[in-house]
C-alpha cells in the first residue's frame, strides 16, 4: 500500500505492532494475579491512583482492598480506564524487570520501525495502555530495546481513541498537520476517527486478508510526495 507526504507515523500496539494474544494471554492474567499483593505492598506509593478510583466511583471511603476488587472487576470486563492502566503498567514493570516475559513485537513491525526511523520519519505510539506500559513493551521487547526509535507516546489521557478530537489534539502536540501523519491500527473505529481528523490511515488486519488493509508492515510503502 503506497503512502505519500508523511512526516510522522502514529501506531497502535495491540493487534498492530504486537499480538493480541500477548496482551490478553500473558499481560492481563499477570496483572490480575499480582495486583492484590502489589496494592497491599505499595498502597502509600500509589495513593494517587487509588484516589482516582475513589473519584470515578464517587466514594471517598473505599479501602485499598475494595479498590483492588474494583480493579479486578475492570480487568474481567476489559475496561480501558486510566487508573487501571497506570496500575497495570507498574505491575507489568515488575514482570518485565524480573524476566517473567518479554514484550511481543512482530518482526515486520520491528524492521519497519527501524527503517522508518533511519529515513527520518518521527515515530509515535497511541495505545489505550498507559504510557508507562507502552515504554515497557518496547523497552523489553523480543527485538531488544527499541524505545530509541520512538519520539513520543500517547494514551487515554489524550482522549478516547474512537473520537476524532483525540487525533487532532495529538497532531497539535506532535506539531504537524494531520495530513502529514499516518495512523496504523487494527481497529476500524479508530481508523474512522483518525480519518475524520484528516490523518492518512491504514487498517492492519493481521489474521485475515481484507480489502484496503495490510497484514504486515512490509506491505506499507511510504514514498516522498511527488513534486
């Protein structure tokens, strides 16, 4: 798939650069298993995260144990809520640093990111996972530490991924017109939102061949804009 006039690339993680199974079969279960002990051990250090849950639940009297149950409930429902993502990132950091697992990244994605970086394209991540979690999956990836290739990270603090305004806001922070940014995602709704904001977009469908989609980053050909 040919693309012209791009100066930056914004990419999703789950299902795009990395497998959905890694997130759902390894990361989520690890967080669910280890969050109770982590909250109990680090209650004072994560007080801001706990207070965010109390605000969301509109209940300032919630105990750390009660909040832990809320976290586990959110995980079971695959909720994309900022304080949960922040806590998961902290728990996953322990897992990465202990060698319990490495971050999955498709070979074609790692190779493309390296190639695009060498060509001078700015590379950014936009995921529902926290920025801390994003840095971990790439910092401890199966391809090694690829964070030096990345210029920045965005998460749900920039806005919901299904709203066009979120992409407009990100473009302002990147400092480029939306038309000069390519967004990659496996989620059609996110692609639609980015389209509305004026981005160039490519749908990534790794598990099946779809019209107007790619299965691999190797299918993406970024060309200089014709004079």
